[in-house]
C-alpha cells in the first residue's frame, strides 16, 4: 500500500508528531476567518467582521487576502495539507501490516477531527461555497485522503485480516465516522480523547470485519 510517504522516509525526530496538537498556528487573518465562518457560515460572514476579528482595517486585510473567497481557500488548503501530512506520517510509522496501518490512519483521522474541529467543520460544510476554480483541488485532497483508507482496507481483505464483502463501502463508512467526530466531540466531555479513540477503533475494525 502506498500513501506517498514510505517507511524509510520517517525521520526519528518526526515519530509521533502526527499525534501532537498544540494551538493552531493559522495566520491571524485565517484564524479570524475560521472563527467567523464556524459561527456564522461563509455567506453569513462579512469581510468587515473578519477584519475586525483580526484587528485589521478592511484594506489591511485585503493586503493579505484579496477577497473573502481567498480566505476560505487559504483556510481549507492549510486544513487539508495538515490532515494529509498527519495521515501519511501515521501510515508510514505503522509498518507494513494492513491492520496496523488501518489503526494508525483511523486514529489520525479521529485526532484531527477532535483537535481541529472548527477547521474540519468548515471544510465539510463550506465546500458548497468554493469557487469552481479551487473546488476541484479541494475535492482532490479529500479523494486522496479517502484513497489512503481504501487502499489499506483492500490490502487487509487481500491479506485475510478483514472479512468485509464490501471493502470500498466499509472504507467510506470508516472515514465518515471519523469525520463526524468534529460535530460532537467535547474535550470537557465525559470521556477523554484516548478512550473515545479506543472505542471508535473497535467500531472501525468491526466495520471492516477484522479477524483477530
């Protein structure tokens, strides 16, 4: 299974980095746009509101991003770049066994949608607001992420680790489950992140018919 990052490419100083989530390092204009889009939606947000949240004048905001659309595109490009990079690192670190790669990519997807909830939410809900010039690129990023999961599930079926008769459907269901976490996860909730990940890994394995 090839995800674009080979095991040999994993540097010792990068091991486990895909699990690390500090404060988001978005530029101030994009952080302001994210907060506004998450609260009011793309079409319910004005450039003036984003500028105010960023403590910039409207011309000052336009100096960095020439339009509201460019803010959305810049935000979603950073979101997908981060997600794909973390997934590739997780898979590469997992080794050659499909079941280990599966657990790694599921955990990576879950963690991203827990700790980058607003970015994931805006990415899922505002694809409709993207200009056609960028929408294809964004859909391509999403397809690439899904393809990582697809390849692993098919490899697991071929290796006899997974018993699902519908590997493509199962892979899509797993990815959808992980993405859905962004709509309900609460860091202050009854269950911590690690316990929720452990539970969802069990559910994900059940979806692909894991044979222990």
